[in-house]
């Protein structure tokens, strides 16, 4: 019979140790941030791990109204002793969990205790024919107002709302197979004209001279530029090197031609380049076709 040596005994695991066996150094779970390398022999569940809140109240008035309506108390004749006891029990529960939330409820609890103490005192003397003031009157008024607001909010919430209960349907219908280009608006002409003015200022000369320019003559020049061409760019009708007066007269001539329906100003889409063509060119193309 052979006996283990001292080195072999040191290598053997300590069977009496209470530490869990580590298997491949892989934690099977974590408890409060600490790794667990083996399943625990018993499972401990903290008492507050399975708490279930059946009611959620929006404030002290909401909870007080819940107590009154649940027990079918007359809101105009509230039994302060019973309601105050139930209210204080609820306040003691939330004080242990959320002190900030309990502060608002404690204020209402102090108000209930004050009302109860005033009811125990003899009523104040009033003039003959007048009714003694009820200490609960202010509380009843606040409860009735809160109940009306709460019912109104429930009715508003029951109304179907866009995005919550229904969605708007959007349908795109192609009206025509032929593309319909957008019309050129005044703002588009203004932007194009402002661009031409800015370019003209870059090449203008500081020379004062009197020049007589004819709008009719420039109308003829514009028509000549459009002759034999299907489309001409708006900028191609102007010559910035001729100076600002010529640009102004040319632009006026273009407007006159458009007014007399001799030319058409078109644009393929929004923010696209603007083109000019003869008005009778389209009809000529149609006839030839």
C-alpha cells in the first residue's frame, strides 16, 4: 500500500472548504455584480422583489377620492375618522419607499387631522338664521373640482386621436401620362434676375454715359436669338459685358414678349434652370408631327 507524498497532498482539493468549485473559470450568473461559478444550493428572494402595485394614484386628492368612492361614502358628508385612518396607513407604506413622494401625502394627512380636530371642537357662534361653517367644506370643494377635471380628461382621452387610434391615408394618383411642367412664378424670375444683376455688377465700368436704348429693338434681338432654336437658356439671352442698362432693357423686352404671348418661359422642375422658347414653335412642331 502506497501513501501520497506531501506534494501530492498539497495538490488535492480541500474537500472541507465551503468555497464553490470553479469550473473552467466561467461564471454561470452574477449576483450584485459578483460572479457565481456554481449554482447556489438554496435560492433567497428578497421580500421587496415581488411587490405588485395594483393602484397608481396621481396625488393625494386622487387617492382620497378613491377611498371615498370605493366605500360609497357621501362626499358631502365624509366620515373623517375612517378616511383619515385608511389614508395614514397608505402614507406609512409609501414613506418607507419614497420620502419625496410621501411629503405631498403628509401635507394632506395634516389637513385631514386638522379637519378632524376642528370637528371635535364646539362650533363657532353664528348669527340667527345662519348655518355653522363645516370644516370639511373646503376639502369637499377641492374633491368635487378634481373629480370633474378627472372625468373631463377621461372623456378627452377617449376621443380618437390621430397617430394613436387612426392614421390618415395618403394616395398618389397620376392624373396624366404626359409630364406637366410646373409654371414659372414671379419669384423664380426675381431670383434669376437678381443672379444676372450680381454678375453684371462684376463687369460694370465706372463710366457715366447717356445711351438711348429701344425696348422694341431688343425685343427683335431676343426673337432673333430664339429663331430656329427649340429652347434657349434664360442666361443665354443676356450679355453681361454690354453693361447694366442693356441688361435692364433686355429683361423688359423679354417681359413684353411674354406679355404678348410671343415667347414661353418654362422650367422642368422646381429650382431647375429656366428656358425660353418661341410660343409658335410648339404649334409648328405639332403640325409637322
